[in-house]
């Protein structure tokens, strides 16, 4: 069985080709933080904790890139992912992303990226890179639309491209990757990750 590659789907603008990682990371780390206020009550031996709010989940991992076989500048491959932290000219904000790997479907933004290069050719061109990346998750139901970007109407037809998944398509047209089963049921698709390029999918409108 071929090893499933992690991919990053760029949702703004819709229809962008998924960006596969060069090598799957050996691990990733998910973190969730809650904020509490300490309320001082006279006579009590300790403060009373009052829940204030939850913070967005974060996902961190290290990605490795190696182009020693081809001799190409590794910054071309690494830059595809590093560039996802840059604000879009239209929305003035970094794009919404969907990180897909196995059972993981993580709607997110790339909030931090650190690049290091540790192998070079005779002319000093980098051939190996490590990216330490942090993604912040978001709730698709509560995310405010980026400035200048209207909420997209769900499409009625979609032509699958190489690397497409039903989760990525659902995130693109509905803003919610969890709606992929609606598309699967409408098209009789059993495997949400096995989509042949050129396959025409019917995407039903949400009620």
C-alpha cells in the first residue's frame, strides 16, 4: 500500500492545487489552552477560578525537504509552504488552510514558520531544509470572513483535480470539511481520498 502523504489545501481562493509535503513528519503535536480568571474572595484560602474563554487549538510539526537527487534549489519546495503565512493581496490576511493526513482534517491558518538550511552545493545553493511550522485551528462556524472576501456560494458541480479529497472540497465550497459525507452520498463515493482527476462531482446545496 502506498504511503498517504500529508497535504495542505489552500482554501483562499477556492480551487488551488493541494500542496503535498515532501516527506511525512515523524510526529505532530496538538495543543489546546483555556483561559481562567482568578477571583480573590476574602476569607478563602485560595482564589476562585472563573472560566473566561477557550483559545484556538494549535498544531506544530517539523517538515523536511531534500533536493540533493535533482540538485534543484530546495527553497522552491519549502517556499510553497512558507508562503502560506503571507497575507493575500485581496483579503489582507493569510489564506485559510485545511491540513489533511490520514484521519486528521485540521482547518487552520499558518501562524508561524521557521526555516533552516543545512546542506549546500558548491555554489552555496541550499539543497536541504527543515521547516518548523505552527498552525492555529479555527471553528468554521464562527470564523469571520476575511476583509474583501465574500462568503462563497456552494457550487453545484466540481471537477476533481490531482490530490483532491472530499474533505478539501467540502471545506472549499461549504467552509466545513465535516460536510464531505454529503458530497460522498450524492455521488456514491466510498473512499473520500480516492478521487480520480477529472471526476465530475455533484455538490448539493446546503439546506
